[in-house]
């Protein structure tokens, strides 16, 4: 199948309203997950937690998908964390990219997993499964998040232990980065991992861990309280639905960019 990834090819046929950017780094974590960096367009602005639409030219036609931006709004480049789907219209080809290849990106970022969509609170939960951790890779590196909340709890649930590595590496890097420490206190950040298909100290779906109260017991924090707790959710469609129900049962209200409240969901896609 003819896939155009050379910058000169894409520049020549890029659809209107798109940037052509260059891949700078690719990391393969498992046979299902990979992470890549690419150049950031000059003047391109976004809020930490938003997503953008990226793509490739395949058989002469642009194929696009929505991807959460994993880099914070202040970063010089752009990062993405992706699943590999063998027969996926885009990811079957995207997983083969190399440094120097080019990618199309539409010019307008958007999304609800942003600080603006939440009212201030004491504790921010970021509930994620699989590649749903990507927007939170952006949020936990934004100084505004630490100004708005006293404690950040990032939960990442995956099927296998190896799939947790991206999140573990990310949080370790945040906590050890001397430059970041000048802007915010990374000691306010906690990572809670769970696995569903292999032995692990914390095992089970995040919804079950919330429902039984084990999550809060493990973390040493009180159960969900709308007076103190805020949440962002990103994962599969089923996970979004079930987690939303648990938060509403606890008294939290869903918010939006034009109506900030206690929790938000990214509805544009199921990561």
C-alpha cells in the first residue's frame, strides 16, 4: 500500500488547513503500544490535555484520527502515545514511522480534559486505561494543574504489566526533572497502577477498585467527595460510562469548557 511519509511528498499534497510536521523520535514499548515525538508548528498553541487530529496520506487520500497531545502546552515539540492496530486504517501505517518521516496535523486543537473545565478542588484524579493516559502526560507537566490542586492522583490500568511502562517512565521523569521542580512541586503527584490479566500488587479494573473502596484504602485517602475531589477520565467507551456512573453516585457533576464542574470526560474518542 502506498503511504506517503517523506516531507516533500506530503508538502506537495497536504490538504488545506493542515501542518506537515517531522517525526523526531519513536519508542516502541510493546507489540501494542508506541510513543513518538514530532516537531511543533511555529505559533501553534493548545491547552494541556487537548487533542488534535493527525494523519498520513495513504493511497493518495489523507487518513486522520484524533490523538491526545501527550506533551504539555509549554513544550517545544509534540508527543503522542498510540496503540498499534494491525489492520487499523491509520495505526497499521503510523506504527512504522521513523525519525525524519512527516505527519499531517490539522490546525485546530480541542478537548475537555483541561483545567478550564474543572472548578478548583483539593484533589485531582486522572483515571486512565491503556493509551488513555496520553492527555494526562500533558496535564501532570503543566504548572497550572499544581496551582489549582493540592494533590494529583494518576491511575493507569492495563491488561499486562509491560503496558504500564510508559506511565511509570513519565512520572519518574517528572519527579526527577530539576528544571520542572523550579515551577511546581512534583511531590504532589501520585501514580496508581493496576493490571487486569497478570499478577501485580494492585490488580483489577479501576471501576471495581473505586466501587469497592480499595483504591482509596491503598492510597490512604478518603472516598470521593464533591467538596474536595475532581476527576478527568480517558479510556474505553465502557470504562468512561462506568466511571462516570461511579462519580455521579458519589455526588460529582460532569463539567465542560463552558460549564466547569467536578469531573470531565473526553468524548471525542475512546482511547
